[in-house]
C-alpha cells in the first residue's frame, strides 16, 4: 500500500496537470490574454527541451520567470538553444496590464512581443504603462509612448 506522502504527491501532480491543461485550453481559444496568463503563472508549466510539434499554438510556458506562448510548433528535443528567450521565431512573450505584476522591460522579439496600449513594465526603478499599440521602444528610448506610474515598491526578501 502506498504511503500518504506518495498519494499526496500523486494527487498534486494530477491537479497541477489538470490546471495547466485548463489554462492552456483558455489560451489557445483566445480566452486568456497575457495579463491573465501572467496572473496565473503558477499554473503554467516550465519550458523544457522537448518536441512541441503536437502542442497547440498559443499554449503557455514559463521560462526564466516570464510567460511565453507557443507561436510555431517545432521539435526542440535536440535543440537546447531553442528556449523561448532565444528562439524568437517560435515563441511570443506575454505582457501584463497589471502594474503589480509588471516585470523588467523586454525588447520585442521581431514583430512579436511588441508592447500594446495598457501593458506595463519596469525600467530604471519605475513602473511604466504603454500608451500606444505596437510599440517597439522602451520607456528610456521613447518616453512619450509611456506613462510613468511611479517608483517600484517591492518588498525585499527577509534575510
């Protein structure tokens, strides 16, 4: 008979897989935008080197604390350098409109990852909200396309 620890781990894995599948279905159907996916990042599986040819386009994955959506099906099983941050033709970076969840500014990946109106980022210790659609410029490069929402106030980790 399995011990309680093994049963609990199995139940958690099953629940996590179900949550990830439900979130992926929403993303693929267009019912979950970047803000939603970033807010639910705990349910997004971490990218790993594998075959993505049968994965639906739009399925989200986390990589280095960021959420990406699959842009093009591909086989990365023999391609360790095809991670979402490097294989820009295969992945689309998700942004959030929630200032509390904003992450450091990331330049667009070609035509994907362009900043859209209302999306937020952090740069130079401030939170910024994009004022235009299809913005390829950072707040420091073209500040008139961004609204400064104030300084970042994040709690430091307790030592």
